[in-house]
């Protein structure tokens, strides 16, 4: 009996440590300021737009690369969109365009960075790289980004990303831009790397007085393969409030890759 009790204690401690480590790994897999190199592939499939014909559709795929710098105090993130837009014209036919959208990047300084809370902010720049007028603004845009992530609980994590950008140069024939976006995100860990999630983007086109504010609830799974953490998820989103031609219903799917130790 004396030998069994120490063994039982060691076994229970090992199980609790493994669960704690698993919860921490799953939580950090959704941290946009995690001190790890990351490569993300996200796709927004939009089969229905508000205030538009039922034939209208959109799809935007994003490739995002994030790299910590200066020992993790700085985070550089580059986002490259590939878009498809289909809009009916006056004759009933669909005018479609697909190709590269406007690339954007931001550099965030983490002024709070510990095991449970990370907060960062920094400048944002968008480049007029769209291959078609329908896929981009045709303007150079600058602004700011603010991001926070709180993981004090191994079960519930939350945070948000706030961005603002406005045009300062570019095609004089194109309209000026003034845009803001608020992205709340929330995660509920179910165990063994499975979690519920929501990360809708509330977009505000201040220049044209248009906006949409979706709600979202999806599911994801975090697995580790060697030194790579894979985060796979699907997330339906529905816009409760909107003005103008905006996404009414969309489905976000994604694969996030984090490279541990890089």
C-alpha cells in the first residue's frame, strides 16, 4: 500500500500536467500575438449578400504570415487576399472578377506579454495591389491596429482585434477610403484539443456609411505534429445588422499552422 500511494500520486500528477499542457497549447493556438512563426489559410465563402440580387456571391481566401521579432516584443503580420466577386448587371448577366486583392500588413508592439495576457498595437499599411478594380480600393491606406488576447482560464479565452485605415495616395479617379473593423474573438475549450469558437469581423465603411455586424459560432480542433501546431476550424457567420451591399451569410473555414521554437 505504501508503494501504491506514491505511484498513484505520480500518475495523477502526470495526468493533470498533461491536461494543463494540452489546454495551454489549445489556447495559444488561437492567440494572434503568440511568440511563434505562423502561417494561416482562411476562406470566407459568401453565398448571400444583403441588398443585392440572389445571384450575387463573393469568396475571399486569405493567406496570412506572422513572424515574431525582437525576442517576441514585435509581431509582423502580412495578409494576402485572393477574391472572387460576382454581381448581376442590368441585363441579368453576372459580371465576375477574380484575382489578387489589396495586400495589407501591420507591425504590433506587445506592451503586455505574459502567460495569460498579451496586448499589442502598431501601424497598419494597405497596398493597392488588386488585379481588378472590383477587388480593391486602388488606394494606398495607412492606419493602426490594436489586438489583445486573454487566456487566464484554461477553458475560456477571449480578445479582440481593432483596425482603422484611411487612404492617403493612389488612383485619383477612385473614391477615398475610411474604414474601421472590430473583431471580437472567443473560445471555449471542450477538451482533447476540440473547442467552440467565434471570430466575426464587424466592418464599418465610414466613407460610404455602410456596415455589417455578424454573429458567429463554430468548432475547431487543435493537434500537434512534431514541432507544428495545427488548428483546423469551420465557423458559420450571420449578419444581424447591416447597411449597404454586405455579406448576409458566410462560412469561415481555416487552417492555422504555428511552428514551435521558430
